[in-house]
C-alpha cells in the first residue's frame, strides 16, 4: 500500500472448483498476485472430482491475493477462495471484513455455486454472480437465475476471467451494486438494469 493510501477495501471471489477464480484475480491485479496453487496429484483424484475440469493440473489450497489501486487513498484487495469442499472452512474467515463478493459460475456446473451463494446470504454479504465463459451450452439469464434461486436484485453478468477488461467490469458491477444497495433500503431496491452481457 502506498504511503498516501489509508483505506483498504476487501472483495472476495468465490465459486466452485475450477471456475476461474485464480484466473480472475490474476487478470485484474496490478501486482503479481500471491497464489497458493499446488500441483494436483493422483492421491487427490479420490478427493477432488476432476471429471468436469479436464486439463486442470493445479489448484488453490489457501487463497489468491491481488491488489488494485483505485486512487491515491483507496486500495482494493482481492481474495480468491479455494473451490473444493474440503477448503470451505476457510471461507467464513475470508468473508470477515469484506465489502462484497463475486460468485464466479461455470454454467456447465451451476450446482457448484449453491454453497457460495448460501454462505454469502447467511453472512449478509452483498454479492453479484458472474458467469465465466467456458463455451458450454447457452443459458438465458432467466434460466440461470432460476437454477441458482437468485434474488432478482442480485446482478447477473457474463465474463471472461482471462480478460482484464472483463474482470474490471465485473468488479465495477459489484461496487455499483454495493453502492446502490446501501443508498436504498433493500425492500425498495430495483432489480439491476444491466443483465448478463
């Protein structure tokens, strides 16, 4: 953090195993991100179901960390949570003190996102859902919302976690959602205008 920066803001990126959380943090961070990725071994095959993420050779075992300087006084810290169920116990700690969260979704495996949404709702943490493009079958926003049982006030956007510009737009959408939800009581908040681009 620069000498003049005095306000650190925290955002967490969560989602299922292999949805692109590390890639998203890496693509938007202005610093070389801290990764806790380890090589996946045969011993882990019995623990982590890799059938839907063929070609994945490494996995996050603690968290990813990146940083974006918003201006001279404000810095955004990004934490990417590990996706496997055996690491979920870390999530509640990562959620502590967070401004909000991005739930990254692979629409080929929507069910892998339910736990993340459940935990964020339990904590009362504002979040958005970003569907990472893996080239799978196309789903309408209404189908995705129904599959996730998503509150109509929660923004749903498309993204490519490999793209810095796309990742920035996801974060901008989250910050705008947080700002809007704090400005208007939740019962009066209108559904988001931007929907799944």
